[in-house]
């Protein structure tokens, strides 16, 4: 398994739990998975990165693209539980001020 | 220059992961810490992805990219060589991380991260090849010959109101007792006859360590001083009692108690 995405539809929120490695070979798969929820009008999205051991800029690019999309639909894409390394990369790209980031999934889901 | 590790991959995104694994292994072998290893992995991933997405976009299969790793004096060096069209990523402007969401362009972040995650980057056009060289500094401790070589081997000491506090640590055996002796002697030679030896971090003391303490204690006493011991772990106390040293030395539960006893004697 390189990357696995577990998807759960909650009352107000669409939750995606990502496990493994997100790079240029599979980042679009992550983006398309989120797109399908947004297509169905679910614009409040939580991306739990707790299981992500590695993410390259390809993954960030998809996250930013989907964020723009859900914001236009009046929703938000919020991040939960990034590892120290992924958090550092988000900060380097200035994305820590663009995404709402929560230490736990419960807090991210509860923020909607 | 250390051993050179070399990997050749086909110019396809699916192969980048192998190159990442290769670089991670080499970076770990070069003693980089977990964070620096991650930085190397990501820098290489971004560099290879750039080469493949830009340089090879219109080429058929069969193109290859070479990745090598080695260490020079104080840097871990990753070299990426491809035979795509001339492309110097360093000439391209990096995106601005302070940009608002709607102003953000999707491209350019690869080279941005390469710059951010390494300590230096160089580009060379060598014949018909592009060469990108990434440098990551090695931890300071292993630069040139190891830590504190040639320095005096002494345990830490601290002066408080003319008294000296000595902090030996670890095992005081035939290997380390000379270091304790050297530490204590140099204090006596500087005229410091009142010594507090805080033994809290001492895990074991052999007869060689005991001998040093007694010898120094005698000399301190001859000069009107003393050696106060504190913070002995239970196992050390046991050893002291076994050889009757508990009758010889003033022993205190901790350094503060030893200091308080000293001020009462003044």
C-alpha cells in the first residue's frame, strides 16, 4: 500500500483519512477523491493527515486546488493531525495561514 | 570524499519513489537526523519530478536519470544528472509563500522546496546533460575528526563562592577514574581545597574511583579543606558502606544539604 484514503460521510462534514505516502504519482487520486464529495455538494471537508508519513508539493497542490473549490461553494477544507514533518512543509509553503489546522480529527470535525 | 552510491532510474514518475528510498538510506548512513533525511527525500522527489515533468514530457521511454550520493568534508551531496533539454531550475522565480489563496499559482513549488530544504543547490550544464547538485550540511559533531578531539578530558565543574562543585557522571572505573583524578587535582592546584562532588549521575564506582576520592580527600584535609559528597545512588552508598568509606567522607543526600553543612562550618 502506498496511499490509502478512507472516506466517511458525517452529518455536516465529509472526512477523509489519508494513510501512507502522497507524491506526484498519486496526488491527483487524492484530489479526485475529494472532488467527488464536492461534486455532491459536500463542501465542508476534513482531511486527516495523521497517517501520512510523507507528502510532496504535488499533494499540497491538490489540497490548495480543492480548498479554492470548496471555498467558492461556501465551505472549507480543514486539516487534522499533520505529522511534525508535514506541518513543517505546510509552514514552509505558507499554507499554515491558509488552511485551518487542528491537532486532532475530533477538533477539526467539531470546528464546522 | 566518502563512498559514492549510485542509482539509475528510468525517467518515469513511478520510479521516483525508488530514488527517494535510495536517498533516504544514503542520508541515514551519513548520520543525518530524521528531519534532515526527510528534507533530502523531499528535495530529491521535487527535483526528479521537475526533470520528468518538464524535461522528458515529449520524449519516449528509455531516458534515464542518474542519482548519486556521497559525503564530502561536512556535507551530504546528492547529484542528479539527466540528458533532457537544457533546463536550469534555479533561473526560475520561486512562488511567494505569503500569497493569499486566490493569488496562488499551482506551479513552481518544487524548486521552492528544493531551495528551502537544502543548504545549497547548484546547476551545471555538462555536455548534453543537466546536473543538479543538492547539499545538506552534516551534523556539526561529525565535522572533521569527531567531537572535542585534543581537548582536556575533565568532568564539568562550577565555582560557587570560592568552593568548587564537580559533577562526575556515568561509570567511575579504571577508564574514567583518571579523568576524575585529573579534574580534582587541577582544582587542588588552583588552591580550591573545598570540593563538593555531586555524584547524582554516577552509576557505578570501582576501586579505582574510590582510590581517587580518598587520595584527594587526604590532600584537601592537609590543606584545611574537605571533600563533601552528595546525591549518591543507593547502589553507590552500598559500595561506600562495604569499604567503610561512609565513615571517612561527609555524605549528604543532595548538593543543597552539603552546601548548607559547609556554611554552618564557617
